[in-house]
C-alpha cells in the first residue's frame, strides 16, 4: 500500500493540521487521565484500521510509560483484567461512539451511565471530544492511506505552537 497524498505537505492540509492540533490541546490539557486518552485513541484507531494513528498512539503511550501488556490487550479489553472500571467505561464509549452505524442507537444509556459514574463534567466533555477527534483523524489517515511505522514520539509538537 502506497500513501495517496501527503496532507501535511500541502498548504491547506498543513494549515488544517495545525488547527486540528490546536483543538487537541483542549483535550490534552484537560483532567482526563493521559493514560485514558491514549488507551481510547489506540482502541479507536484499531477499530478504524488507521495504521498511522495507531502507530502514533501506541508509541506515545509507551513513551509515557504505558505497559506493553495493557497496550497489547486494548483490542480485547472486555476479556482482560488489566483495565480499571473507569478505563473500561471510556473504552466502551470509544467503541460505541466509533461504531455509530453498527449500534443503531449510538452510545447506549448503560455505557453513558458508566462514563458519568467515573468522570466529571470536564472529563466527560474531553472524552467525548477525544472520541470525535480521533475518529476524524483516522478518517484523514485512512482516506490518504497514511502508513504507520515511521512516527517518533513528539514529532508533531510544533503543530500546536
């Protein structure tokens, strides 16, 4: 598979990426735990098949100290004992918020209740925003066929400046 288009090398795409990165700062700087942010990002990227985003989030999570065991079990989080109840609620929201067309009703009331049990208003807003933003980023990566493998943690730090 060859990349179709380098969005970052294009003037419009580069400007969009910078603004997209700036929007993510609201989430990154929130009180939503960083571990939760990365686990959710990994799971959404797995579901959407975005190799570039999966590469980025797995490497960022590992650089931040996330264990290989937990990263390896994200795809099977329901059958794993290594995630907290709060993380499980966030992962359920990530899956249901990503698979909207598959679920019919979108995010279930049960999942929403679990999220609200574990996260305050600001964290919930950050989590919902994260699900939306990672799904959007995955679509950019999949449409343009951006490949995973070359990401280095921190390499996009200047996008939010």
